[in-house]
C-alpha cells in the first residue's frame, strides 16, 4: 500500500539529516505557510545558523512572501552582515504593505553601505516613487540608474516606464520606451498601461495595435486588460465592452482582473441582459470566488434595478465587508427600499463588518434622495455622537441638500456653523453645497460669502455660483462672473452653460435662452442631454414648433431622442405646440417609457381633446403595471371630461383611493367640470358641497359654464355670486353671468350687469394670436400697434379690405342667383 507523506513532513524528514545552508534555502523557497517557515527558522537557530547571511536572507524572503513584517524586521535588524538580497527582500516587503517612507529610509541606508548595487534592486525601489506619486524623486533615481548603466536593462527600463506612467509623466515614460535598446512584451504592456492610466485610451489602443508590427510582439491578456480597463475608467463604456469582445475574437479569454474592470462599464450602461451574460460566463469559468468580480456583478444588478438578483449574489457569494454591504445599501436606497437598507446597515456589526464613514454617508444620502429628511438628520445626529468617526465633506453635502429641499434655512445655517467648527467650510465640495443652498433661498450675499471661503475653487464651485445667480434672475451679473471664472484659470464648460440657460428658462426669459443655446453651439461646446432637456422646456413655453424641431433633430443626431427624459420633454413640447401627431411619434421612439413619459402622452391626449384615446392610454398604463400618480389621474379625468364619460370618470376617481393618491382641488374640479358639461348640474353642486377643500374660482367657473350651456339660472346665479366674490375684478366672470341672463331672457338683469361693467371700466381681455416665421414669434392682439412693422401690416390690411368686400359681394350675388 502506497502512503503519501504530507509536504510539511517531507520537509521535516529532510532536516532529520545534518542540514546545510542549501538545504535550508530549498525548504524555505518551497515553504507553503508561515508557521512551517517559523519551525524551520527555529531549527536553523538550534543548528547554529543564527547570523548566517545566506540562510537569514532566505528567511527574510520567506517572511516577506507572507507579509510577516514583525518577524522580517527582527531578522533584518539583528543581521550582522546585510547584502543586496537582504535589502531587496525587506524593501519588497515594505512596498507590498504600502510603507513607502520606511522603504525609502531603508534604501538610503543601502546607499550608505559599502554594497555594490545591481540592476534587480531598482525595479523594487522605483515603486517607492509610484507610491508617493513623486516624479522628481523618480527622476533622481533614473539618474542613479543611468550612472550605474542599468538603463539598458529591459527589466529596469520596464520599471521606469511603469513609474513615470503612475506618476503622471507620460512624456518621460514614452521617452524611456523609445530609448530602450531591447523591448519585450512587458515593455509594451507598461507603455499601454501608462497611456490608459493617464486618460489617453486611444493612444493606448494605438500602442496595442503597433506591438506586432514594430517588435513582433503579440498582445497578451495583460495588454488587452490594460486597454479595456482604460476605456472603462475614462467613461468609454460601450468601447470597453466592444474591446472585450474583440479580445475574445483574438482567442484570449478574460481573467478576474479584466472582468472586474469591465463590469462597472456594464453597470453604468444599465444593460441587464449583458450583465446576465457576464454572470453566466463568470459562473462557468469559476470566478465567483473572486471578491472583486462578485462585487462588480452585484453592482451591475443593483444599477439595473434587479435588487433580488443582487441580494442573492451578495448573500451566497460576497465576502461580507464594507464595500459589498455598501453596494447593497446604495442599491436598496436607489430603488426606494430605504427600510431594507437601514436593516442591513444595522446588521453590519453583527456580521463582523465595521461601519465606516462611507456606510454612514451612503445611508444619509439614501434618506435624502428618498426625501426622508427627518431620518437623514436623525442619522446625522447619531453620527456626531459616535467616537472615532467624523463626518466628511460628503456627509455635509448630503445634509445641506436636505436643508435646501425641505426649505429649512435655519437648519442649513446650523449645518454651516458645524462645518465651520470642523474646518470644512473651505472644502470645495462643502463650499459648493453651501453656495447652492443659499442660492435656493435667493440669498446671494450669503452664497457669495460661502464661495469666497472656499480655498481651492474648481469649475464645479464656479458653476454653482453662476447657476445660482441665473436662478435668482441676476442675469446682468453673469457676464462679469464668467470673466472672473476665466481669470481664476477655469474655462466655462457645458455645465456652466446649462446652469445659465436653466436660470433663463426658470425666470421665463425663453427667447434669450434660445439665443444662448445658439451661442453655445457657435463656441464649439457640445450640448449634452441636460441642455437638450432644458431648451425643449423653453420651446414648450414659447410654443415654437420650428425651433423645437431643430432641437429634436439635434437630439436624434446625438441619440438622445430615445432617452426617457428627453422623450417625455419632446412629447410635452409637441403637444403644447399643437401637434399631437408629432407628440405620438416622439412617444413611440422612447426605448423604455417610465411613468413620467406615460403621463406626458396622456396629458397630450387630454390637452387636444382626444378623450377616448386618453382613456385607452390610461388603461394601458394600468395594464403595464405602472402605479399612477396624481398627474396620471388628473390627465385621465381631463380625458373623461372631453369624452363626456361620467361613468369612466367616476371609475377613475374612485380608483385613486386604491392607489393611495389623495385627490387635490384640481381632481375635484375635473369631476365638477365632467358633471357640469354633461348637464348633471345638481349632482355637480352637491359634489362641491361635499368636498373637503374650499372650492376656488376655477371650480365655480366650471359649474357656471355648465349652467350657461344648459340654461340653469338658479344654480348659475349661485356659481356667479361665488365667482364674483372670489374674483370681483375678473371681467370674464361678469361676461359669463351676462350670457346666462341673455340665455334666460332676463334682459333687465343683463342690462344691469353690463352697466356695472361699464361703471367699473371693465373690458374683456383681447384675444391673442401668433405666427412663427424664421425662428421669430410674432404676436398680435385686437387693435394692437406695438409690432415693429405695424404700419406695413395695417397698410396691407387696408389694401386687401376693398378686394375682400368685392369678392364677398360677388359671392352673395352668385348665391342669390
């Protein structure tokens, strides 16, 4: 019978015989665990090898492999003679553990020793510069390398390229690469990685493609992974995934590093089907044991809204640490499941996971994003009471947003005072949040003071201030602020322009907003999806379809038209510009309509009086599983009004309770309008008397309109009295009452009403019409001479009038004949 001896016993059996330094070296090099290494160490001391240069160097290397810093340092400090290999071993250990200062201090000791330097020490030492991001120190070490003539060594050259790349000095990296007399695949991989790490992903791809043509080197998995990671880290998500597929077409399969770099790209694109493909590949190829891959997969499902799958992977495969727990907490909060997020947050310490500031920040921002402001402040207070953990700039950013959203300037000032106490008021992020909060309250003086406190201002901080001035309608100061921004060394970007244009739209300077959009295009600034959304709102308010079509064309070129938010804005714009056909076409282009876009189409049907289509669309919304909100019901009830369907309107109104939507005054008004138009005036009046809110002029106007149409003088008089009581100076109310009297033949009351209007000098507001010509809106009112070309317009009318009269008379004669 064959009996296998465990490996550690095999080592022990070797030591049963008289051991020499070669024996110890062989055992230590093949040692599989630090405990066995310590036994060998003890054995070496017993057999008289304490202080043996070769054996202790091997012991150092063994302890270094397992990160045993204390044991390694003890040996190194007591070594009677140190050589280059022992220094290299301790330097490697320091570097692996991130102790860059200690490593540099040991290297300085090495330079003072009478030890001849060899090439293999420099790849280790150059990592010190990468850890510090100290390019000047790197250049000094490069000088030493050149002095010892090691710069021609391929290993040293590769390390220099790596060092310069990580220190952000890409030109130096490329210079070393070009000067190398001999290059290998690692050299190419180093320069590819350097380009990708410094954002030059297209140059990295170019290097990848030149490897085989220049040096006959075939790109390997490291080469491809560097390019894929570079694309993903620099926001080229589609390209990163495309490069992965291209790599597979070349016969290479991704490893854990490649997958962990490309999964965030898939998550940001929110491509659930692709994420499931990755999940299958990861499972088939045994990567579910890699924590980085598993966390990336959880993040994909989280961002795609599939929290059930994310939670399954987290529960079954994730190593329970702060990163994995935070991913699930953020996912819960993003999907509105804040209670589940809080439950996991509370369980973290029971799972043996320490809750750091990132966990607290995730929970606080989750509460804020879900408008649970009291809970956010409660958690913020709990954080302040905990020892050993302090709020960061991100914590303050979240609570300051809460102060702005809940209209609590007092709390905002308290948070500002606390930020000052902790010395965070000068932080870039906190300063920007303070500027934004004070601008929300129209307090530009406080906003400017908060801005002036920021020590290291950046483009985002300037954008907050400029956007705030635009929001507060201080348009005249914006040009001056833009000049100061440039003096400060920052160029206005697309976000700067978005803030300015949004401020103009908010303050109803729609024409000027359109001009700014044109100026933005002329400056070679590419409007983004947010710019398009803002400017479409201006087109809607101006009811200018031609300009709206131009913006729509731009959105199509950029691929924004299928976006759910832009699609909803296009539907709204076309509906307000009078084209239900174009609104429907824009709606059909939306890739994944949400409730907002569904509401936009429903409102369009109601706005254009297409009641039956609106009712059918609302039923489709319910059948698709959407949970209608107050806007959905308002538009659906409005569609019922146009369709004249009391039964359907009552059905929809009763359905509001099922979906926990509390009727507002507008919903009640729709029901009154529906009943009034159908002639159910007594029922409408009884409905008004039963509602839990005070009726407004619109509701009484709806009842009065029904009374005029159906000749109900008694209820019409009641509605008119209420209307005139609420709006005594509204000419339209008196006109409707006069019409009611005329319909009922109450000529004396009619005369009295008209006399009252005459005595009060009340005039009916003239109607307004407009035409759009060459991107310009021309408005006209009765007897209006305010138009720039009014003289020409009236001259044309005067010339046309005789011809129109002649044609009218001719038509009358022909008709008589």
